[in-house]
C-alpha cells in the first residue's frame, strides 16, 4: 500500500518479526526427517567409499535436504510477497551475513575461541535463511514497486522505540524489552523492528526519494542507510 512502511527484525528464534507485530516463521524439517537423516549419516559412516549402497544412502540424504531447501525457498517467497504487497517501504538491518557465519575454528597457529557456540549460531542463522529472505524481498519488490532500505543495525536491540533511550539492560530476555528510562514494554524483536522502520523512514525522508513522493512508483534498488 502506498505510504505504508514496515521494519523487519531477523532472528535465530523466529525467522522474521515485523514492526506491526507479525511473526513469520516455520519449521523446515520434521522430527521424523531429522531422525532419518541421522540414521542415514550413521549408515554412511559404515559403508565403503565408492560402493553402490553408499551411493543409495547419499541419494536418500540429498532427497531429505532437497525437501528442506524447497520449504525454505517457499517460506521466503511467500513471506516476501506478503510483506512487499502490503508495504511501500521495507526496512531491514544491513547485516554482513557472510562474515557473521564465517568459521570460528581459526588456524593451527591461532585457534578460534568459543568454536562450539559460534558453530551453533552459524547453523541457526543459516537455518532461518536470513540472506535468502533478503534476496526474496528484493526480488518481490521488483513486482510490487516497494522500496527496500538497509539501515545500520547498531543498538536497535537496545533502543526504546518510545523514548529513544539506549541501554543494554532494557532487553530483559530474548523476548522481553522494558525500557529502563520510561518503562515502555514490548516484545524485544517487535521493538527492534520498529526502530528499524523509523530509521528507514528518516533515511527516506532526507534522501532523494522522500516519503512525500509515491514510493510504490519508484524504481526498485538496493538502498542502504550508510554512507559508502
């Protein structure tokens, strides 16, 4: 809709939370598929390389992962279409996802720290398909005419959307945000999404495509809120 704007906060618990309070998420692999995949991994470890049985096992494993990949693609496409159809301006954090998911193992001379925790975080980020969702939004925006804006993610999880006070202690937990200054309470991810939306609106208003113009008719482009 012309004149509407939404911020999106991507997370490892919920794939995407929008500033209007909508939670976009789904499970991409069933518990049965997880159990079957583990059994296939164990079976593969016992089989001889180059054998016909090993090839069958690999094919079965790939079949499971192909279904998971298809579900992720379907989720991203559906979510992106839904969001861009309803909003003229869509604001995301400008995340360096490739750097965020880089290995933490380090080298023989300089071993990494907290490797297990970092590996778990990397797996969670990739599982929630942050990059694929961003690409799906850019692709969907070409059809709807929506503007995609990427803003600096610094302190969005610590800033109160009501009074603007910044304090890490305001984020009580993964889900709870309670401002230490004004007492404003909100879901932490929704509050962060609102901060991103407002940052995108501010950037749009001072740029050459102000919100007074029809954002829906603007040519689609990858716009960032940072100075190159």
